[in-house]
C-alpha cells in the first residue's frame, strides 16, 4: 500500500468555502423529505456503500448475508429513520454512517425478518458481484472492521475524485492528457517523468509541465471539495484529510 496517497497541502486555502455540501443539505432537511435532500443522500450512499459492505464482511458474515444486511440497512436509512440521534457523529457523514450501521446491526436486524430484495421497498442499485470480487482481491488484513471501513472509505473517496477529474478533462478535450498524467497525481513532483510524457503526448516538455501542474492543482481542489461534501463544518476538511491519510498508511 502506498503510504503517501494524498499530496495536497492540507491547510485551508484563502477563499475556501463549502457553504452548501451534500451532507449539510441532508442534515438541514432533517426527517422532512425533499428532492434536494433525497438526491444528496442517495448520491452519498451510492458513492460510499462499499466500505459498509467490507465492514460487514469483516465481521464474519457471508456474502449473501452481507448483501442482505447492507441493503436492509439502506432501506431504513433512506427513510430518514437515522437522521435523529447520534448527534456526536452528525458532523461527519463517514462517522455517522458507520455509527448508524452499528446501531442497525445491534438493535434492529435481530428483531426483523430478512426481506427479499426487489420487494417494493426503496433499494439502492448496488454492484454486489463487483463488491465480492473486490473483497476477495484485497490482501488478507488483520485490521479491525473499523480500520478496514476507514481505509475503504478513503479509497472510495479517491476513486470519486479521479472520476470527477477524468470527466472534466474529457469535457475539455483533454482525455489523452488525463490518461497519461493520472499516474502522476499522487506522487512527488520529482518522480514525474516529464520528458517521457512529452514524447508520448507529442508536446513540448515545458507545456507538459504546465499541463500536469494544472491537473495536479485541480486534483487537490476536487479532493478537498469531495471531502467537504461529507462534512457539516468546512473547518474539518484538513482534519478529515489527515484521518484518511492515516487510514491508508496503516
């Protein structure tokens, strides 16, 4: 595992502000459903469901039981039953989601009968086959379920950031540049082979340096923004970044 997966300056930048994030939209809505809050919550869950699956599997549940548990949890979670209480975790969606899952596993699953997926209740469309393959591809890890959850959360967040940057580059006609430079986003600048990249792209080395610098800068901006989307307080971005760095380094 690369122990330095993040490269941005963790200090807040002048003018940084995340006045309205996906998580704040959900929290401000409370238990009252609205198109904006439902979309924001659904988007967060779609992005960060796999860490929950990995957590449940690490608890010793089978593939089938883990699928049922995570799906049943989301059925209740998306009904807003968990948006009250657990006030200590409300600031961070990561902590809130895991605390909610633990509450569900401890207090609700044992009282309920397993429901068949597709039975008319609200479901997230989740890629269970890919999840199981990914779980088995991960090397054996003696870490606690909580640590595995944090690591998978960090990986999911990075994947989201790279996808956003890829889509932006494609929209600007820079897909080829992105494909060549994506491996340079999370390494030290001294390790970037600018001359080789210039030859492959058919560009002047100076132009490649400028383009890669801008790409790395945009990556850092998107990383901070994606972290902020899961927080209620923008002042926590640097703290959350350090936590995710530690999760990937462990």
